[in-house]
């Protein structure tokens, strides 16, 4: 490798590490001016030697030329739905978690009485995307679409600062497909709508619409200005690398690969009673969270037990969303929505 290529590789790795520290760990190790100096040095080298620009170059974060349309991507593993469990609130304000108890009984029945461990995690109110990494490098990103195929939003996803362009840590899998939610934090949503109003543009209705609108921009440079975040929630496919036995181990592995995790807002418990207690705690904490959630998702922790339980048509038997009551005065009582 000649010294220019070596210099470009060194600057790319260094800037990706600094970006991870700044955006994902929120613990920068160098001042912004130093990052900017190195970034401009890399930009200049890439401009002089376009053939040497690397697929995980941080200069991709600013977005390239606009697309005329999005290509369609077929999901090798369909992106399934989630059954909804809803707890109506009675006049005393207490919640009737009958549907969660029913879920627990269905799971125990399906496991021949073996007591399952459950994971409870936030149900982020964003949009689901799938990220494909080959030999550690991000090569494709797609929206969920109809679950069977979605839009190729790879260029736009590269501008999301807490999505690694190259996976961190050793033992890189030859292939890994990570699914999660792209969302906009409440504060960034408020600032965006201020800018929209100032520029005479229509404000977005909520952070989910803002995130969806930002990700489905044909011009990645606009996406790059929108401050999006990503939280993983499942590993759909994997060849090589660490083999997790539980959902919690999958999430921890995603953290080691360089993804942000919703620290403190996930739990793992052996009883539905503890799960419901955590759900109540999260319902109280919800207004203070930096991002919007519209409920919690409860999943069987053991991957072997998940496979044993399988799916109801398109939704897994081993997971259920537990939504919070609608905040409007009139609480709309939804039926159990088992996605068929
Ligand atoms: C892997 C499984 C299928 C269990 C799964 N599927 C999910 N989703 C499917 C339905 N999705 C969907 N989206 C649009 C229309 C219909 N379904 C949106 C993602 C999950 C979404 C979240 C979240 N939002 O935070 C989460 N913590 N865990 C999930 N886990």
C-alpha cells in the first residue's frame, strides 16, 4: 500500500474513532478543531486521489449528490410485525394488564411450562430500518417498507452519526444484518420545526414523521442536517463473529460493535410481575426521556425459546408490544391487534 493510501486509511480510522467517542459515547477525546483539521486533511487527500477513498470514510457523513429515486431492496429475512397488547385504564386509573398476563400464559404454554426470562425494552417511536455489514463495512441500509421489501436508503443512513460505517472491536463477522429504529430526539425535533417555521416551511407533526421524512429524502445532504439517531433491536442474520444465546447478549454485542444502546431503559426479569413493574416505571419516566417511545416491547430472552415458540403468521409468538395509553383525554380502547 503506498503512503497516500496508508495516510487515507489512518485518517479514516482515526476520524471514525473520534466520531464514535463524540456521538455514541458522548465522550470526545479531542477538541472539535482537531477533528475538523483532520477531516479537511482527509477531504483534500480524497479529492486528489478519488480512487483511494474508502467505503467507511467519514466524509460520507455529509452526504453526496441527490438520488433521482430510491431502489427497492428485498429483505432476505422478512421484517415482521409486532402483536400489540393494550392495557385499558379503569376509572380508578389502575391498568388492567390482562393481555400481558395472557401473553405470559401463552408463552409458558408454548414452552411446556418452562419459566421464560423476559427482556423489556423501549418501543422507540421512529421507523424501522435494516443495516447490512460485510466484513465489518456498512454496505446497505433499507427501510422496513411492507416487511418483504423496502427502500434503499444507504446513502442517507451513512449520515446518521451513531450508525458505525465500520463495525468496532475484533472478531468481525463476515456478514451481519442489524435491525433497529431510526428516530429524532425531542430537542432536535423542536429545533428543526423552529427552522421550518423560520423558512416558511410546514412544521413536522411529530418526531416520527420528522425522522421518516428526513430518512426518505432523495438529497443525503438534507438528511445529514437532521440529527437522526439509531437504536438496534435485533440481529436478523449473521455469519461469523460472536454467537449470542439470548436477546440481551445480542444487544450487548451490538454495543461492542459500536452501536448506541438505551442504557438503563431495558430490563431482564424472570416474572411478568417484574416486567409490569418496569413498564410502570418507564411510563412515569417517559416525559423526561430525550426520545419518544409509544410503549415497551417485551420479548422472550432465550433465542432457543424464541425459535421454539415461532411466529403467529407474521408476528413472533415470543414478543409483544405493550403500548402506553394514548395521551389524549379520551383513551381509545384498541382491540388486541394480532398482525396476520
Ligand atoms: C424483532 C421483532 C419482530 C420482535 C421486533 N420488531 C419490531 N418492529 C416490527 C414491527 N414494526 C412495524 N413497523 C411499521 C409497520 C408495522 N410494523 C416496527 C419494528 C420492533 C420494534 C421496536 C421499537 N420500535 O423500538 C423494538 N424495540 N423491537 C422490535 N422487535
